[in-house]
């Protein structure tokens, strides 16, 4: 018989506890099991008056709301609060009853200004520590790269006095287009894709900005330096290679090909042997090129030059230069670049570099497709850093959730099967689900 259900009107309803309405396998329950925010209250204590003024929104609730925004890829705080208003799981995760009034979206924005980025950085570091305690981080091979983030800003207002985002700059985005935005430099573990380090900078910054600082921070955080760091060609310079060699780290980055500015087919700088102890080059004819000073246009480059007397009678002059004497211009870390070029021809180098793209590009794809990293949801470098830290922390917590979820799922399935064939009393006496214990960091 066909029936028609009447829509509910405004009727008084007695609801069961909100806890009982959220399924045990809901992703917010799984996140709550691995989330430890016990440090937040003490971390923000100096930013709030303790004995005067109106009661604030609980700082832990603020963090949970912003985590929820990053997890669910909600583009704005205003829309976030609208979603929390009608979603029971969101209310349960943030600790609000069904009939409890939520804070206004502007209150959250002001709370973010008050809290700053230090607490979110602490949350990100704790997510790394939990991944490490769960055995997820190997730390031997780390992958490093930069991705662009489009600023929420009109192109005609970039770097203007009245710009709503005064720190956004033009940068080159995929497809070769120039747009205003930021760059996030990210370092991820090669085995588990856990994000172990990140920095945020304007989009016009060089890719390798702050690379050595990040490596030092990650090594201190993990308790050991990596064996190798894999990066794209933007990081392949003599300076970068020398800096990593000093730290005992192998750089896996395709070096630039040696070129000559005389004529195509002439001897390149690779054909000249460099004597680091004497600071001189030896040409293919066995003659020496001595250091004559820095390059006038690029002071970071060094000039080495042979004498016109030697070059004038050289049998290789036609293959070397049309000038009276040959010059070689190299960076101040040329010897490290030579070693990098030699290393790039080995099988182990090729194997490590081949594994780079699936790891680091996969991290960027996940962050942009599922968590909104492709576009800035806030203005300013500090708030952009908060957005990046939240997304990285959420991705790390997801890795921890994946480790501990199979055991929880097995318990739930076993319980469901036993309840199917036994009475509720017998099933409960044989198996009772309890949330598993996960590694947490004490405050």
C-alpha cells in the first residue's frame, strides 16, 4: 500500500545522547581517537586575560573547528559554521550540544588573530611525533619540493598599498601562467608520505629558499639526519650540494648540463679538470687557468683565465674559443656540482629520483584535491602558514588513523557477526568494543 510521510513540524523531541548518534566507524571518531589537544590551553594562556573580561570560546574548540575546515575542505569560516550548525557529527567533534548556540564566524577569525601560528605549528609537530611513535617514519630518504597556492586576490591589486593581501606576490603557476599567490615548500618521508617539514613564502621566492634550514629542523625533529634528500632540478646547484655534503646528506637532484658560451661543440667546463687545493683549472691541453676575480655581472661566480700566449699556439684553440684566451666561469661551489653530475650517472641515483614524483607529488595532490591547498582561504603570510600547517597536520593524523583503524574495524565486524547469531546479552558478554589506545604526546 502506498503511503505518504508527513514532514515533521515544530515538535518537542527528546533526543538520545549525541554520542550514540555517531557511528563507531565515522572518520571524525577515528580522528578524535588520535587527536591530542591537551597542550592548547597552556600554550595560549599568555594570550588571554585570566581574571577579567568576557568568557572566550574554548581555544581547543577553535583548533577543532579549524581542523574540521581543513579535513572537510570547507572554503570559508562562514560556511564552516553553517555546516556545523546542521551536522550532528560536526557538533559532536567540536563539543557542542544540539541545542547549544555556536560562536559567530567573526569570533573565530578574531581568535585566529589572537592565537597566531605557534599553536598550529605545535599541533603539526605533535602529528609528526605521533607518526614517529607509530613506526610510520623511516627518515632515511626524504623528498622535497615546492607547490604554488593561488591567493584570493585580484591581479590588479598585487603589491599595492590598498591590497587586502599585502604579502602575496606574482609567481609562475602550472601551465606557465603568472598569478598572485604563495609557495609551500614541503618535505615528506619516502616510505609513508608523512609530512615532516614545511615552510611558506611568497610566490616569487626561489624554490630552494630555506632548504638547509628545513633539513636541519627535520633532522633535529626526527633525531637523525636523512641519508638522502630527493628534489627536482630547481635544487640542483653547487651551493645546495655543498651544504648537504657538509651535513653528510646525499642530494638526489638532476644537475644542469654543462654548457659553453663560446660556440656549440666547443669544450665545456666539464672538459677542464679543477684542482681544488690550488684553485685552478687544467685545460684539455694540460695548461692552467688561474683565478682572476669574480664575474662583474654575477659576483657569486668565479672567473678563471689562461694567458693569450698559451692559447695562441694551442692545437685545440679551434675547439676551445675564438677569443685570444679562454675563460671559464663557475660557481663558488663548482667542485660539489661536479660530484653531483658524476653521482647522477649511477643506478642508485636514478632509482631514488624515480621514486620522488609518486611521493611528493602525491602529497601535493592529496592536499589540493581533498583539503583545499590549491587556493588560499586567508590573507597574509602568517594566516597562509596556519592553513598549510592545519592541512599537513590533518594529513599526518590520517596516516596514524590508517594504522590503527584495521584493528578497530575487525572488532566492530566481529561484534556485528556475533550479535547476528547470539542474543544481545550473550554477544555483549563475549565481546565489548573499546576504543584502542594510540600514541599521544603529553602536554
